[in-house]
C-alpha cells in the first residue's frame, strides 16, 4: 500500500526529471537570494518552476511546459498576462512620463472609479501594496479612536507584517493584537464585550483567503458590524482579494458597510498598488488643507503606470457588469467541482466563493480554520505537484484563482486533472484523513 510520503517522493522525482532547467536556475539563484527566493509563498520543494512567459490565462516555464495559470498572482492577475487594453494604457503612460512628482489625472480618475463602485468608500488614498493599505487603515483607526488594541483573526493574512498563521508571526508589527476565531460568533462577541472599549479596530477579510478561502458567515459579519458600532470601534474590511467578487465586493454582495476598506491586487490592473478608504469624515484626517491633518507619504503612491493600468482595468475591462458575470461563471465552476467530488465520493471540497477557490481534503465545506485537519494539510504538496505535472498551475496550499481570459477549455483541464487525482488517490486520501 502506497504511503503519503512515498507518493510525494515519487511526484517530486517525476517533477524534477521534467524540469531540469528550472532546477538549474533555482540552484544558481541561491548564490544571491536566500534559498533562491525573495517571496516565501513562491517557494516549494523540491524547487519552484521558473516562469518565462505569460499569454492570456497561460504561462510557460523555462523547460517549455505550458500551464493554465490558476495561481493568477494570488488573485492580482485577474486580467491574465497580455490584456491589450491594459497594456496600451501602460504604454501610453510610459510615453508621456512616469515620474511626475505631482498629482496626475490618473489617480483622480481611479479614486472616482473605486468610490463609485464600493458603497462604503466616499474617499480613498493610494499606497504601494495591500500590506501598506492595511498598515495605514490600522494606524488610522488607532489615531481616530485614540485606542491601541486591534482585533484580528487566527489564520488571517493582511500582509507580510500583519499575519496570524497559528495566531502569531515573528515578523509582525508590534501592535497590540487581540486574537479571535473566524466565524466564531459567540466567542468573538464575548471578547469584544470584554475589551471593546480598548479596541481601535476589528480587521477582517470577508473570505479568509490564506486561511483556506473560508467565507465569513453573514451573521458573523453582521454581529461584528453591530458590536463595533456599539463600542465605537472601526470595522475594517480587507477586500484586497475579495473586491473582485461580484460588482462591489463582498460588502456589496452582503449589504454590510465597513468603516474602512482596504484594496490592492487587481485594482492596479496587474501592477503594484494599494488603497484604503472610507467615509469622507474619517478620510478628512488626511486632508492637507485642514490644520493638523495626518501626513500620509509614499513616493510611489500615485505612480503613473499602476494608476493608468488601474483606470483602464476598472473602466474598460472589469466593469461592474463584467464582474457580476464573471462571478456567476466562476461560482458555477466551483459548484461543478463539488458535484464531481461528491459523485466520486472522494473527500475533497472546493471551498471559497466565485473565482477564489481552495481545495480541501474534506467532504464538507470548511467553515472555520480549526476545521482544517492535519491530514488535509499533509496532502497538499501531493495535490500541488500532481496538478503541476498535469499542466495546471495552482498555489502550493491548494488555491485556484480564476482569471478573465480563461475559457471553458481551461476549466475543463483543471476539472480533469482534479478528477484524475481523485481517481488515483482516493484510497490514500481516505487513509491519511482517518489515520
Ligand atoms: C487579504 C490580503 N490582504 C493583504 C495582502 C497584502 O497585499 P500585498 O501583497 O500587496 O502587500 C494580501 C496579499 O496576499 C492579501 O491576500
């Protein structure tokens, strides 16, 4: 009977044989980059693929294999790799100068596009990344409320220095974080009852992305909205990934308005950016025309290429109508995967919503991060490598992000690869989960 470690070893050896050039490039990279890497999430054993080209929804590696790209730059590559509308907006911006050291029309237009789209945003400010957007939102909440504590959720990811895998991260900012459990309505309400008058903010991703694409229960978010109002705490929705869902993000879908929203990833059309915003009253803190305003700095906050790409992306490509259609199409795919897993009676489940999917080894939807079993986690490397070997590029933790240039052929390829995986490994999966 094949063991999990043997199956992973075999997949690694097939993978290494198929990718000699990526392996050599990785070995060389280790001279100047620690472990050959400058972004931890992109490392996996035995070595990551080196990508050399992207076209539409596909990417090509150094050894010449073509993949359907479901990593989708962890959701930022919503537009795929060669969107002509976005490309021409960037080229136009390049032609007219990129480092102006002054306001330009681009950030003004992009601010309007975002505020018109997300009901809770009356005004926004731009920055360089999602991490920075969250740091700014959290710091703003501390200033506005005059309080220090910040309520966050176990397994949440809000950036490289604001993340809570296992509740803690050595690199985190030295904020006074208070941890609660995602989707735990009673426990979280009780905690807010205890420390609510010391809390500046509650920050939550309406779908716990890195923690397994676990959608928040509507009642849980409603409770947070109600309790934060009661205690004068700012509710921050990190919609850096989830803003792509539907025409106005999860807040639009559920009709729950946070005090502050943070955005990033796709809003720059595939180029780096971030944004935070909320009511005009809160954002007035940053109005330089007012005495004592907070000075929010950042050389590249309004960098012309990202702003121009974002304007084209949101006004011409990912219009609210296109976003709504894309959501329905993606959600139908997710549901079809679950039908296929159920028909095969394999304990696998496509968690998430719309174009944000995570494959879990479980027959049921995962509702809390603590429901993810050790067995589920230990099976992930096998799924990851087997899908890569089938030409389906997914995140190492089992996430799949759909992108706009995908068509039914791309989805069929992923479905088939998952089906093949299920057919081959169901007995092993059962053994690992019941060990
Ligand atoms: C929910 C969420 N918040 C914040 C961030 C940080 O964004 P960035 O990588 O642009 O700093 C990410 C990135 O993955 C994210 O998924």
